[in-house]
C-alpha cells in the first residue's frame, strides 16, 4: 500500500510524476513483482487510471495485462481487475459518455479509431480470444461478467474477425450459449447482448446458436419478463431473435418446425383499454411485429413463406393481429406496423385472404375491415405512413387472389350497387378517391384499382360496364371515359401518373379495352400532343407514361376500328413525334430514380408524398412491355400481317390444345371411374371368394357327416347279415315270410322312384356340366381371383359323384336283401310245418320285424337327407354359375371401354404430333420475324406427352 500512496499522489515533498510515468511504474510493478498482492494492487491502480489515460494504459499495459490473464488464473480478483482494465481501454462507450460538448464534433471518429486499433492489437494473437472464451466459462461473478463485457466490446469493434476466431475455436459458440442459463440476471442479460453482436451477418454462427436451443431459451426469457409488458431485456431478446431469423432460411424453417410460431400468439393479446402504453411496451410490440414479418417476408422462398402463413392462421396468430387492427386506442405507429404485418401474413395465401375478407370492424352496423381501411386510405387527414400501409394491405389482399379481385370489381358493377345508399362499398370508396381533390388519394385509389385488374382479363372487360353520374341532368359516362377526361384537364403530376398507370394496366392484354379507349376520338390526339411537346423535367415522367399507353394501344390493337388501325397509328407517330423521339420518351420511365426505388420491393415506402409515383407491380409491367413496344413501332405492315397470322394460328393451336386437354381430362376422369369400378368388383370378388371358402368348409363338414353315416350303415349291414343267419337257422312261418315279401316289394318300388329322381338330377347335372365347360373356355382370360368359382364348382361336381356312388351302394344293399328274401322263400317251401316251437318262432318273427322296420326308417331318413343335400349343392352350383356369368359380362364391358379409350388417346396423340410440328414451324417463322416466343407451349406439349404415357401405363397395369 505504501507503493500505491506514492504512485497515486500521496503526500510527497518532491515534484508529482506525470500520468505516463505512473502508468510505466505500475506496468513495471506488474511485470517484476513476485508477490501476488503487489501485482493485484498494481493492476487495480491501472484499472482506476484506464478511463482517464486510456491511450497510455492501452499502449503500455496491454501486454502485461494479457500476461496476467495467462499466469494468474488462480486468483479471480486480479483476473477481474485485468479484464475491467482491458474493457476500459477497448470499449468506446465510456469515452463517448465522458466527452465534453465542445469536443463532440472531433472526438467520435478518434474514439472509434482508438478502440478499433486496440481491438486489432488484442486479437492479433488468436490465443487471446481463446483465453477469453475460457475465462467466460468461469462461474465466478468477478471473472465471468467483465469477460462477457470485454468480448462484447471486441465484437463491436472488429466483428467479422472475432466471429471467425470464435467459429474455429473448439466449442466456442456453445460455451457462450451457457450464458443464457446463468441464474444471475445481469450476466444473462449481458450474454444476450454478446450473442447479438456475435450473430450479426454471420449465417454459420446463426445456425449454430439456433441449434443450441437458443429459440427455446429466448422465448422462455420473454415469457418470464412479461411478453410485451416486459422491460429492456425483452427488447434485447427480440433483437437477437431477429438476427437469428432474418435472411436465414434454415433457421426460419427450424423455428416453424419447432412449433415456436404458436408461442408468439400471447405476445399480441391486448385488452379493451389500450390507453397509456409505455414507450418500452410500444418498442417491444413493434419488434414483435417485425419478427412476424421476418418469417413471412416476400423476399423469403415462396414455399417457406407459405408454410409460415398457414401456421400463423392455424394457431390463431392472424386472428390476434386482426383484433389489434380493429381495436381502439392503439398507438398510431403500432397500428401502422400491424397493418403491414397483416399484409404480409395474407399476401398470396388464399386461406388467409379469405379470412381477412370476413373480418368485420366493431361498428354499428358492422363493416368489413377492408372498407374501414380504405376509408383511412382516401382520407387526407390520416398520417401518410398509415395511408401507405393501408395501400400495401389492399395490394397484398388482391395478390394472386382472383376471388378477391372479383369481389372488389363487383361492388362497382350496376347490378350489385346498393340502391339504398345505407352502406359504402370498397368500389365506391375507390371511385371517390380516384376523383377527389387530393392528389395522394387519386394516386392510391388508381393503384389499388389497378391491382384489382392485375392479370385478370375478365375483370378488365367487366370494368368497362361501370357508369358514373357526373352531374345532375347530364348522361352518365363510363369509368374509362372519366379517367381520360380528368387526365386531359391538366391536373397534378401525381394524379396524372396514377391515372396513366391505371389505364396502362387496364388496357394491357385486353383488346376490347383498347378498342373502347380508341373509340374516343380525343384520346389519341391528347397522347400524341403530350409526347411531342418539349416540357420540363417534371413532365418527362408523364410523357413517358403517355408513350407507354400509346404503345399499348398499338401492340394490343385488334384493328377493329378502321381509323385507328396499327399501321395508321404508327404513321401518326412517325409524322407527329418521330420514332426515335418516341422511343426516347418511352425510356424516361425506366431511367427515373423513383422507378428504381419502387422496383426493389413490393411494400410502398416513400420518404414524402411527393416521391409517391411508381408502384412495384407496375414496374414489372413496364419491364415486360418496353421492349416489345419498341419492336412493334419499327415493324412494317407486312410484318404486322404475318405476325397477326401467326398469332391467329397460335390462338387456334392454343384452342385445339385446350380442347384436347379438356378431352384428356375427361378421359382421365373416366379412367378413374373405371378404376373405381374395378376396385369395387375386386372387392365383390373377394367377398364371393370368402363366401366360396365358407361353403367349402360347410361341404367338408357334410363330407365328415356322410363318412360317419357310411360307417354306421356298414355296421348295420353286418348286424343284419347275422340276424339273417339266425333266421335261416330258426326258420319262419309262411305268413311272416309273405309280410316280408310285401315290405320288400314296397321298398323296391321306393328304390325305383329314387332311381328315377336320381336320373332326372343326373340330366340336370349334365346340363350344368356342359354350360360350365362353355363358361370355362371364356373364363381363361379372367383374373386369377375369378378361377376360385370354377374350382368350387368342380368340387361340387365331385361331391355329387360321391353321393351318386353312395346311392348305388344302397342299391346294392337292397339287392342283397332281395336275394335273402328269395332264399327265405326257398326255405319256407322245404321246411317242416311242425318244426320248432311255435311260441319261440313268433317271438323271433316279432323281433326281426321290428329290426327291419327300424332299418327301413333309417334308410328313408338317409335318402331324404341325401336328397336335401343334393338340392343345396345344386343351388350353390347355380349361384356360382350366375356369379361367373356376371363377372364375365362386366369384364367384357370393361375391356371394351378400355379399348375405346386407348383408341381415342392414340388418335389424340397423332393429332397432337401434327400440331406440334405446325407449332415448331410457326415458332421458327416468329423467330425469323424477330418476335420473342415463350416456351409455355413446349412445356404444355411435354406435359401432354407425359399424361399420355401415364395413361398407357395405367391401361397396361
């Protein structure tokens, strides 16, 4: 401490040393002292001097401080002092705060150079940055916090160089991500600031940070801090999120796939009372809206933007934004940014555009949100930025939305205008703005109406029906006529530019609209007069647009008006303007500075209302038409005729191709229907197969039962033979023998009846066999699944043959009984009447009679069961035969239909090949004439060929 008193200006009799000398002594002390306490005190003294003597400390002490960081790692206090000293030397923030007012003009540049130079010295040895990353890993507050601040300052001064060092350092980015999990808020918050600087303009680091779970941690911090009601920490987190997502498609996709869009919805929950918002809340909500716009920016890949738009609709984020849009008391800048955000969320997404069209403002009566926004756009008392945002919202609503375009134009048509006048429609607001005294309203309404006609020829024709009542007593005039009338009255430049853009969009690619425009005899003289005059610089833009409109009237002219044919209009230009002069005036548009600005992005962003001249979509139209109009002006009448013939031929070819495409689509539909029918029949066939399988199992059961009966019949026959022997041994009386004879005769008659029935059934079976053989010859081409029915029928035939053999066995049994009966008769004639005991004989006769009656009953029941079983088998055979016949008829129909379809497609292929040859010849002619030819027809022909090949493959399958 004695050393410090001497250095820091304690009581001394001699002269006081200067700051540079003191710093030199302190540096020597740090370098030479062996005691840690002395080095610590010296570094502490350097820290206290580093703010005032920044240059001297930086020059003399930086090397010693770095050496301290390398050698004294065990003492956190001296490490902390060294880091703080280096921070004071390198950082420009402290110097800028302390500079005097008198030096404000000169010092900032010097301060920036000083910090940048010291940073360059520090990072010259990459090991220094690696050492700093190691120190940031320390948990000690006195080491970690100053290390974070120093690394942040290094990134501010030499961002790209430090980023590259951290990127190649092992686990460099991952070590810094641990700062977000620190329980000490000051380190966590400064860690967010560090990551902000680290992720600036470096996609590789942005990806690493995102995959280190940064989104989850940052969204948790925002939620913990109270979302939009949070403080500066929420703002810092949102800025970091913007760094990670802006212009980084990989991170945007990761953010969407991680379901983080759903976590953004609570940010935009606002209450009924929106008064008294703090400045921090306004800032936070503004950044949140910008973060949504980053995900759906028109500059992103279309697929990524579309998926994010759908996710925002499904999670309710779009609905929440529309709630803010229609809420009261929302600050103007938040309302403006919300309108811009909703615009890009719905741009080009049909589902979101349909939802936005259904949103109503909370008014009495309720009005559509679109109408309310258009009322603000045409109101000159509204802020300029708000009117620009509403125009952008309307443009995004109509972008690739033919349904929305039709709804807007329909509000202008006579059949849909509300006669009561109770409600104001979007079309009425646009017409009111188009003809108001405010030039900005004229321009916005003209551009909005032009977007309603963009790439929609049908609506361009329908808009020609719109009639306007100019004043009481005068007949109504068309909207097209009123636009040209205002144009010729010499209004403000902004108004004329807007009307000319509307007319150019309206007439482009619409010959009927061109004819209506040329039908007014005052239009062409007005345009030629405007182009021919030598006006000031402000009027050059109007002259260029007039030249573009006149060129469109020539290029899309169908020569239906004799006085305004293409050739006559070109002769008029040659006489009154001159072709070179015309082309020069046409080039004024694309050379204008405001044209270049508007062509950069879809959102209309202008510094002042006077700069509001061009629309983004209109710049695309100018780029498309400027070249073709220049070529059309120099073409001769013969070339025009040839071009017309080629165009007509191309139109005919297009019509033929369209017709064939329609036919092919119809055939594809028919093929789909046939496939469905085939699938239905296949399922029915599977059901029939299942039924056949079930019947086979039932037949097997009947077989088993029949085998059991057969065994029982064999046992009964043996038993009957033993009784016959007994009967022969014991003898029988004549009366009993006559009874047996009568019963045998009856059984013989019944057997003959059964044989007659069997012969009838045999004849039926023979007929079935013959029909089945015919079916079998035709069924060879059917699917393998249908062969199961024939196999089942064969099995039924075998089963019937088995039953017939069993009946023959029964007939053999009956014949045996007849032989035994004859033997009994012989025995009766030769037997002694007095033989045996009469009582025993009577008992034996009664027993034998009972047994015979029982056997006869059993045989009757067996014959009856066999007859029933035969009938059931016959029914099964009939049902199977009918099923096979139905399947055969259906297959023949399908084969006939497929053959017809294949024949039609072959004819179509031949016709299309001829048309392709004609088309290629016509294209060669067009190219010889210098007319640009698009490849769309070739692509369509390729698609047609692919479809034909797919159709052939499906038929083969």
